[in-house]
C-alpha cells in the first residue's frame, strides 16, 4: 500500500509494472483521474476499473467505417458498451495519451497526429466485461484480443487483423492497457465538464441507453468524416492526382523539379513511395504540395504518410515499454 494524495492505493490492482507505478505517482492526469474515480465510485473504484475496458475509435476507424465491425467482434466476446463520448482529436490529446512513448517516435509520426488527425472526431467507449476471467482486468482481456500494432506480429482472429489495419499508425483503435491507464486516460480524453456523467455511466449497467448513445455518436462522427478506404496506396493515388492537377493548372505550384518543392516534387515523392524502399519526409511533402493541401482529404494524408514515413527512432525506447499483460496473466495462472 502506498499513500497517494493523502489516501492509500493498492498499486497491485492498478498495474503489473513497477516503472508505471513510479511514474504515475507524479503524473497529473493519473492523479486527477483517480480523484474523479474515487469521488464518483468510492470504495467500489477498483472493482469498476477491473471490469472496464476503455477504447478509443480513432478518426481512421470512423472514416474507414470499421467501428460497427469492431462492435460486433466485441459483443461476441462479452464486452458491452456502458459509457460513450465523442470529441475532436487534438495535439494535446496525442501528447497526453502517448507521453511515455513519445521519445521513441519520429517527429513525422507526431505530426501525423497533431496536424492531420487534429480536428477529426474520435469516439471513446467504456465497455463492461460481461464474461470476465478471474484475476484478469477487462482491459487486459481486451489487450489479448486486440492484436499487435505491427502488422507482421498479428495473428488470425485478432481484432486488428479482422479490421485490416494497414500499419502500426493507421491501426483504428487505441485502448487503455490496464486499470492504471484507464484512470489516467479518462481525464486525457474526457473534458472535465462531462466527466462525471461519463463516470456515472461507467459504473452502471444501462446497456440499452449506452447502445443508443453509441449509435447516435457514430452517426454524427460519420457525418463529419466521409467514407474512406483506409488504403495507403489508394490514398497515394488520390494525392498524386491532386498534385498532377495543381501542376497542370499552376495553382499553388512553383514548377520546380523532382527533388525540389512544387507539384513536380510531390508527384516524384509519391511515385518513389509506391515504388518501394523510399521513406517519406512529411514536412518536405507538405511543402511540395503547397496550396493543394487545402483540397486534400486529411485522412488521405494520414493514411498515405502513415505507411511511408519513418515511425520510430532507431535504438530508442519509451519510458514504459514492457508488456503489462505478462504480469497479469502470470499472476492469474499462479492463482488458478
């Protein structure tokens, strides 16, 4: 037991990782989230957290029309929505969610979220585990079925395999890994003014109301984001056509060559990406596209560039890189 803002906390019910417990003790999002959870649920907070899986359906999932497919997958496995909210993605949201992994990511990866996903809708859903496994939080049970962010490490039957996520950035879903992350990510994702209602719904069992709210949230989010194929090559060809149009009519292009700025440079970059073996410099591509970007679908930029930029810095690790599922599953095996 450890004193935390004047109240005891059993970290063993929050995380299987000692490094996470140490970092979160001073993390303002976690401290705020824990105070909110305790304020709404009191002594029941650990139980509510253990039976909850917190998922974000990212803008690429909404545009790609993958959410309803995912909901069917989750329903078959005993996960039912109880709380729903939707907001616009933003740079502060991204930096908050990935604070302890950011140092390993490239600036191009950061920019994809802070520039091209920013302003697009996401839907946050808390799911109740109606088929729990003894000693295993719902968040961990979902983690075992979600599938790896990297395509080459996925397996048949994984959710991301079913959804055909093209790469580790355009991966459709973000989820809180374990109860400590659920606590921390609620204040990251849910504005304070609406947090009490979200937490009250999390601790309840009004699945019908949650289902209606989720349907309404999806209808509105899909109204804001037209259907998108989530195909990097198809997105590349649409951007190529846009750059070609700019090159022909001359608007927003300076006419320089394949290695310079202007539409010629943008076309050349796209062609090199499609040919293989070329890493896209996102800012250089933005500069080459120039005013044409005003006509581009943000998801085209997000999906295309996610496939061709350098995503991680060689040799760098996040402050929290260990797999928390290992500890939970091992402890459950030992207790069975």
